C-alpha cells in the first residue's frame, strides 16, 4: 500500500510543476507582465524547495514521515488553489513559495523511504511517476484553454486532485510512521560524516555540476517550449500542448523502460547513450524544421533525459562509497533544485533581449553539451569510493 502511495506522491509532485509552462502566456497576458516575470516563480519555488529539502532530516525526526508527507501534500494543494484564486500577480507569485516548501519535503521524504526500503529499479519507476504527473499537467491545462476556459480552471482541477492525494497521505500516516524508526536509525548512523570533506572530492563537485545543468535543461525545455512553439513558430495551442505533454511522457516512458534494461546495459553505458540522445534531440529542436519535427525533437530529447537523474542517483553510492554518498546525494538534490530555478529564469531574462527562439534553442543545446561533457569527465575521474569506474 505504501509503495502505491509513494508512486502517487511523486505523481503529485509532477502534476503542478508543469502547469505554468502551458498556462504562462495566458497568465502573463492577464496580469500584463513581461516575459522575464516567469523567473520570479522559478526562483521563489526553487529557493523554498531548497530550504525544505535541506531541513527534511530534522523535520523527519520531529514529525515522522507520515505527518510530514500529509502536511506537505496539503501545502502543495493549497498553493495550487492559491494560484487559481490569486487576484493580483504578487499573490500568484507568493504562492510559489508554499509550493516549493511542500514539494521539497515530499521529494526528500519519499526518496529517504525508497532508498532505505526499495530497490534502484523502484527508484527509476518512482521518478517515472513524477514525469507522468508532469505529462498530465499540460494535458489538463491544454484541454481547458482549447475549450475556451480560463487558466484558473486548470489550476482548480489540479488543486482538487492534489487535495484527494493529501487526504490519502493523511489516512496512511501511521503506516508511514511505523517505517520511520528504521529511517531515523539510518540517519543517526551517518551523522558523523563530514559535509565539507565530502565536497572536497573532485568527483562530488562534477556530479553536483551535472545535476545542476541536467535539471536546468529538463525544466527549461519543459517550461518554455510551449511559448516558443505558439508565439514564435505559429504552432496551434492544441498541437503545442500535445507536443509538450509528449516531451514529459517520453521522460516517463523512458524511465519505465530503462528500469527494466539498466541491469543489462550497465548504468554508465546507459548514461552515455542518454547524454548523446538528449544532445541530438535539442539540436533537432533548434533547427526548427517544418512539420511535426519539433514534436519529434522534443520526444527524442525527453527520451534522452529520462534515465539521467535516477541512474546518476543510483550510481552515486557505487562511485563514491556509502559514507561519501550520504552527503553527496543531498548536494545533488540541492544543485538540481537550484538548476531548475536558475536556468529557466535566466532563459526568460535573455529571451527579452535576444528573442525566445534564439535563447531557448541555443541554450538547450549548450546545456545538453555540458551535461554530456561532465558525464564523460566522470567516466575518466578517479572516484573516492572505487579504484576505477565500474562499467
């Protein structure tokens, strides 16, 4: 039962995260904003997400995982409801802070549970449910907008779904808390490992940088591609919304598929193949070829990105050793959060000066190339947890 709820919990993380990508042109016009104003949402949510995930260990000890997940999922539901009802831009932006606080605690709490009780295969599939939620979000918003509805209706629908999931977490609170004793013991066991000593490892810094650029790439393409397709490439809203949904669906499907195949291919080989595929996808998207090529390019990029986050997480204890990985994984989650906030915001800022077509196309290719080069550097680096790289 808890495994099913854990999957639904990650679905609840992805569902609201991708809404703004499709809703943004309507939100921007309603509040008479500049394109770069979207950066305030990414920065606000990213900063509060970072704080929440950073202090999740203390919150788990104080509240227990059951209460933390129930309260955090209720916060996310309230934040989405707040977006739907916000009468002015300042309130709309402020609700992103609550969204980040709730999402960060859910993310870290569920990852703690899966790391202690489930396999790496389930870690891949858990993150697949995040992208399933991120796929459903654009579909819901697109259906509302193409039916001549308001973006506020799309947020209300998602808020209702999230409220149901929050009630489910609350109902299972005691079942989660029974597992919390083992998790708390694991946290205490590793409390003496030095955090700064961990960051001094060159391999740790490489991985932190890779997570920063990976999530920056994933979120930048996911959040800005709808605006680019509709306002710069004259793609109809319904088609553009479907293509963005396919992008997230490709990440989801890839994680499900690679969960089955990773043991046969090997993590490092799969990661190398993934980084090359994501670069090819972003290059194809940047070319702006006629017909449905942009949709195919987004699908290819999503498939390439699919395995990178969960496989890098699974690879971390093998590459660094368990003692170093305890803190390294925390650094990686923090870097991923910062990348997801900073790089989409920077893209919006540059788009006002150079145009979204140029900024997104070249920026996505550049980030994909950096991710590829960082991973190749990891393959040749000497890691603190092993004598060489296990291929």
